[in-house]
């Protein structure tokens, strides 16, 4: 069973979720250049922790830090904000994904996880869906664009692409999930 909580302070599981997410981040799902190219893993964790702390200290209803647990075990934490252009969509700005109590990340493909997320975002926060921004054509992008197993829960579309290569950044994509 999945539980989702709106956090008011940094979850105690932050460090573990960061460490479990770091290999994927290093494999190209995250562009450290935007954050001054931190030199080591401790510096990277400090940068991401600082981003989450900013969300937590904002103390305004359009900014959230959400924690997912599977059977009481933390598996995901996300720093989010309500999209100012589409205020019925929440944007996952930062997300860390960890293993469940059995050491697996297969929960990401669990329909019960997708349904729990939908129910929380729709019923508790009043959202029509959510947005994710990621590096275009990365493994994260490909994963999100091919989540067909939940096609009866939401419609997935590419909402936009922004090329930041001229300023030294990556090309980013915005993926839109609209609940059916």
C-alpha cells in the first residue's frame, strides 16, 4: 500500500533516497552544470538538499515537498510547485527515487503506485495532472514518454522542448500527464 504525505520538514530518508538516485542522475538524467558542477557526491547532495530546503521554507501553498512510502518504507521524495501557467498542474522540479523494503525499484511500474499518486494529486490537491521537466532524449525522458502500462489512468504528451545549448545548458523537455 502506498501513502503520500505533504512534508513540512526535510524527510529523514532524504540522504538514502539521494544516494539511491545518484547513479541515475550521473547517467544523464540530471545536468550538474546548472549548479556549478559540484566536485563530489557530498557537494552534489548538499546542492540538492539546498533545493529541497528552499521548497520547504517557502511556506506557500503552491510549493510542496511530497514523500511517497510503500508499506511504510520511503521510496520517493519530490519538490514540486503548482504551474503558474496551468494552475491545475503540479510540476515535479526535483524527484529522488529509492528502493522499496525488498531492495527493488519495480514499484515505479506498479499500477497501485500510479493510482495512489493520481488519487492524491487529484483528490487532495485538486490537480488535473502533473508536469515533468527533464533532459530531452535522456533515459528519464524515454521512460516517461513510454509509460503505456497506465494508459487508462492518464494521457502522456510532450508539452514542449527548450534548447538551452547556446547558453551551455541541455535541451529540456516538458512532459505532461493529464489524468483521465
